[in-house]
C-alpha cells in the first residue's frame, strides 16, 4: 500500500512540475486529462507552422510528444519511414516516431525521474526537452514535407537538413 501511495505522490509531483513550467512561461495549455496528459501548441519555423506538445506524467518519468499537424498518405509512408530512420541516426536526445498505420509523425523525449531516488523534473529539464524537440522539428520539418510530397528522396532530404552540422 505504501508503494501505491508513493507512486501517486510521485505522479502528482510530476504533474505539478509541468504546471509550474506552464505558469512560468505563461503558456496557454489544456490541463491534465484522466490519462495524465496536458498539452500546448508551439509555433515552429516550418511550412506547417506549429506542433502540439503532449506532456504525459508518470510515476517515474515525463514523456513529451510533439505531434506534427500533417499525416502522411499511404503512398509516401515507405519514403517517410526511411527519412525518419535516417534523421534519427545519431540524434542524442529524443527521436522521431512514425505511425505507419495512420501516417502520424511526432518527436519524443523522455525525462526519467527515478523510482527509489525520485526527483520531479525541474523547470530547466522540461524547458530543455521542449527546446530540443522544437529545434529538431525545425531542423528536419521542411525536408520532411518535401519527402511527403515526393519532391526529394529521403537520403537527399536528410543530407540537406544536416548540411550545417
């Protein structure tokens, strides 16, 4: 019973850390739902202009998913899948996810808080995760769109996105 109470307490601390993050940044956001997910929309410098960031609180971690507001058509999913794999290679923090069934693309970052030595995520950790995710979406976003519309091959698109690395 004590572990269950501790788990609930940790979950509430993760949620509180996210709410403090939103308050500090004066962000407009949707509050936590029954699945412990809150969300906010962030502008990105890409052809699609914005992403929705979902903040999911757990007893031992926080997972951020930044969903791109485009779905890939069935005929382009193989090429976009290749693009995603090529883009993910070498990423140090987070990575792109791609749902081959419905064409959804997102960027995911996890912050582990610990179990025995639990520490809720700090403002700086959450801010870093948001910034890194948005930067990666901006870095690869327009190249992704070009692949989605068949304008460029995946390998060439990733190479162009990474040309300044």
